């Protein structure tokens, strides 16, 4: 029998569990879950793992309330049971921990895995509670767990004893609280209290486990030396004990010595990146020169200075080698600037694993594009120890685009914030939409629409002047198109709330009402004065933008009902 962290067995009952992951074809992080999903299948039992493409099954995803990707939920008997937290790393480690916390152990296991949420409840019973503490990389822990399972099944210890394992690699804070820093360790509790002087450090063999448990059942607390005496000095030296320690954590409220420190009194290019924020009790990037971001209308461009990394030994070659993208549809521009001592990058929106989601912020409804660079140095093969510089440097770049715009020019506004190692900007797409006029409904010959006669059809095309690939996750629809006179004191909407005017005989000529390129429509020309004269009129359209997934799920798009005098384009 294998127990956590090596294997997960869910409740052996009539309950049926299913772990579902929801994604789309354009979602880069969804593809990154493929390897995690395959590994998770190899370490779970009595649970079905399912992958759902919400572009091909939009109704099902909508019925489950899925609006962001990737999304992972656990079902029990075909009903929603638990959500995997979006803020957690979607790793095998975190998913196994999630399954353990959500479902608990199988009821007929004689040695059950417990979590930090169930530990106190387990040891509070009046029975003798035996808890074996371990970590996932400790082989002696695994061997002792197998012996403990065998003994718990074969020995006639009665109902006054219960056994559990506790994984300190999953729940380090709880192990710190219990002062467990060596593995494997055994603790004995009764009625919520540990028996005095009863903690056993190191792996016990079959005979030693029987000896220790027999003594504890009789409630004769045993000194640690009692076990070691029977082993002899030579046996003591060969004890399999793995140690961790929180010693040396006195710098937890300061930046590591390897970080470059920021001095606000100096020129930004002449000082380091990092400073300690006492209010957050964290070391943050404080120098704006170290992380820079430009949100273009079709791409994200940025800069990372080398000393923003936590490893001062990194050189440009190391960083560019680490900038690998699993997305095949990815053509980033990565350039090292020796003078600035940093990496410039340029990535088209929606490529290279860039995610997109709707965000409701103070500025209104925005479309957020996020690109995360996660750097981890390669460690020595087989190594089980990690130094500070081995851990990841992670940088998040976030561009927020307004979800509505107009076809004429408007002021291009930009604001910038740096939060920890994340940088974000708020921009808009106002300068990228335009209107052109064509001779007829074939939309082949462009014309100057200044010589139209009343009653002529006006064939207009609203176009997004940027070039995006087929997987670009954002599309637009025409929310409103207004005809106004020169004085701007009279106007009429030929398109209103995405609906077509019956009076102006507005027609849609595009196959779809949503597009990432162009939308064609026409209406019958008119004037605001009943006299023969040449009138100068203006056409202006307001544009709304949606994520494709939001439109499919009904959370963004053309309203289902139209105002009086207008008909639906859908």
C-alpha cells in the first residue's frame, strides 16, 4: 500500500469523484497543465480526471459558471464539490494537497493521511493517536510507513489506538508549530495532548515499532534514550534522520544579501532594484528602472534589468536561455542590451502563454493581458538541497485595456504601477479603430463618401487596424453608430445597443456580429433638413470588446433584447 505523498486513495464508498480542468484552445497556461495532468493520473486512485475544452462545449462550461481559464474543480457524484484555488500554483504537489484536504482518507485505511485541518480533530480522541511525520523525499519515511501499515493490520492492538501519517512537505507551518524538524518522527497523543518525552526521531524497524507502541498503549511514556540504548552506539550513528531547521531566519524581514539595494537619492540607473517594505514585511522591487512595461495596441513590450533577479551571477546568456516558451504559436523578440544590462522583450498579445481575462476595477470593465516570466536555475541532478539563488525569480507584466472605445481619435492615457515583482499599465485601443466607405456591398472598391444622394446605401466598414493571429482571444462588436450634423445638435443612431435601425434600413453584411478584424454594415442615407442642399454629416461608432470566452458564456456581448424601432443582429 502506498500513502501520501506517493499515492492518493479517495474514499472507498458509493461516492464518485471527478477532477475537471476547464480550458480553451487559445489558453497557453491550459497547455502547460498537460504534463501535470498525466503525472497526477499516475498518483491517484478511485478518481476520474477529465479535460474540457470550453470552446467546443460552451453550454456545459457556462452551466458550471466557468469564466476564467484554466479552472479546476472537484465533483462528487456529478455535483460541484470544491474549487481548486486560482491563486495556488497548479502543480502536482498543490493538487495532491487539495485532493487530500477536500476528500479526506479512505474510511477503511488503518493508517490514514491527515492534514493541518484534521490534525487537531484526530489527536483529540481519547484513543492513543500515533502520528508519523514524513516528507516526500525521505526514503526511510516511506519504509517505516509501510511497516506501520503492516503492523496496524496484523497486530491485535484493539480499538484503543489509531494511526496517521502527516506530510510536513505539504504543511510545514504545522510541523514548525509542533517543533518537528527531523524525519521520520513519531509522536503519541491522547485526548489532544502529547505524551511527555515520547517523541521518537529516526526510522524504526519492525521490532522497534512493536516495542514502542506496546509501551505507549500501557501509557508508560518512554524516554528517547530507551530506544537508542537497545541499538548501541554504532546503530545510533547510522540512524536515518533528515533534518530541517528555521534557524538563521533572523533575516526574514530583510532582503537577501545577494539582492541589489535601491537608494532613492541616486539616479535610478546608478542604484539597485530592491528595498524592504516594512508595511508588507517583504523585499520588493522599488526601482522603476528595473522593470518597465509598454502596452502597445497589438503587443506587450518590457524590460527586465539583470539585477532584478535574485542571483547576481546571472548573465545575459543565462536569462535568454531560460526564456523558453512551450507555446508553439509564439514569436517573441528577446534582445539583450549591454548598455542597460538588461533584457528587452516584445510579445504579441495572446501569444507565448499570455493569459487574458475580464477584470472589474475602479476604471471600469477592463480586459487584462498577463505575461509571467518564471525563471528557475537548473540544480545538480539528484540534488535534494537548494540554495537561495536556486529558487525562482518571477516577474508579472499586466496590460489592462478598456473594454470600449470609439472610432475617432481620443487621448492615449497611460498609468503605471509596480507591485512587488509585477508591473501593470492601463491603456486603451482608441487610436486603432476606423471607418471606411465602399461603393457597394461587395466591399471591394473604397470611395470618398462625400457625394452621396439621399436614398443611396452607405456601405461602411468598421475595422480594427491591428493584425492579430487566429488565436487572439479578444473580439469586438459595434455597440452604437450615430449620424450627426455639423453643428452636432441633431443625431440619429443607425445602430443602437448592437441592434439595427428599422427606419434607416440598417443591414449587417458580415457573417458574424463579432470580429477581431472588420464588421461591414450599410444603411440608407438621409438628412436632418427637408430641403435641397448639400449637408455634411458625420458617422461615429462606439465599439465594445469582449473576450471570446466571455461572449460564448453570455457574460459579455450584444444584449438579447433591442430598443423599440431596432432589430437584433443575432
